[in-house]
C-alpha cells in the first residue's frame, strides 16, 4: 500500500483538469477498491446537517469577455457561498473560515505548480485559497451558469478542507492507478455535488429558468474524462448525476460519494 502525497485539488468545470500530485510511476495497475473505510469520509457530520439555508444570492450581470465585470459577479457570489456554508458548518459543529481568493487571466505558477492545462479553477488546500482563471472562455459563459458552477465547485473543496474530508482523502492508501483515480473522482464528484447543493439552495433568488439548469446539465454530460487521458473527474454523465443530486437535495446529505458504489463514480473507458 502506498501513502498518498498531498494533492492540489482542481476543478474541471466543463473542461478537464489534471491532478498535480499524479500517481507515482511504476505502480501496478490493479482493480479499484470499494468501499472506502474511513469515518471522516463516509460519516461526516455534514451529511446529517440538513438543507443549506434558502439564501438570496442574485447574480450580477457579466459583460462577455470583461474581467472587471466577472470579478463584480464573483465577489458577491463568494460572500453568499461563505454565508451559506458558515451556517451549514455550524450545524455540523465544524469551525468555519473564509478562503483566500486569487484571480488570474493567463496561466502561470500557482500554489507552487504550473497552471494545469484546461483548468478554470483551482483550490490550494495548504493555503486555503481559491484561484480562478478569468479568461475569455469563462467570462463569456456566465449566462450559462458555468461561472457560478466553477466558483461553487471550488468552494466545495474549501468545505472539504474545513471538514477534514480533504485531509482524510490524502491519508488514504491505494494499490494502483485505478484505485488512486477512483478515490480522486470521489473527491471531485463530491465538490461538484456541493456546488449543486448551493445552487439549489439559492435557486429561487436567481433570475433563471429550468432551461438554464438543463443546459448546464447537458453541457456537463458532454464533458468529463471522455476529453482527457487522466481518469480523475468521472465521465460526463457521472459528473452531471452528482451535480443534479446536490441540486435536488439543496444540501450536503446527498453528496456522500465515499459511500457510493463504484458505478456511481465511474470514469470513461481508458
């Protein structure tokens, strides 16, 4: 059994991202292991904390291609995410602290690593910092709920960090690349489910229709590990399923990816 090195968590959004702490070379490719046996992952108090508060979180308009207007959209959204998750973590008796936030407009070195290809967001666990790539791709898709999903996903990783889920994940052992990537998918899919839970909790305050939500789900189904060689986020339909589960429940109770069967965290065929 090989101990996991501490990783930097990436968000793919509708694009793919790579794990910066890739599995060590030379590991034999054995079957993935299930179930995960760690209480901090499978029995987190978050799962019994109920629905997120039905907060009001109206969106600011974003001018396509404008970084300044995208920041004006993101900063109030982060405040809203913080207020919601602070209340939720208090119900679970978990101490809350706000994440740091950094915006970049082009790839560079972040958290001691080069920016991963195609990533739109990144969370640095050791620094408790969210980094968002406000490039033309992201700023042109705010109207499609894409920008909200990316921000809420990264905040989901912050929640995992505060609740001890991320540390427990890093302490798991694995016996080959398939098991390593299955564990990583559970982390990423849970963050996406947390994103869906937040969006579901504030949905009534958004000037949105069901078509907006359906479009995000459909775009998500068409993304995922099908577009990358690394099987660390799940196939598009898997990601969309967890996003939808969180949205419908509007709370983290639907997001226990660690207790889910292997089929529910499946990746695309290699």
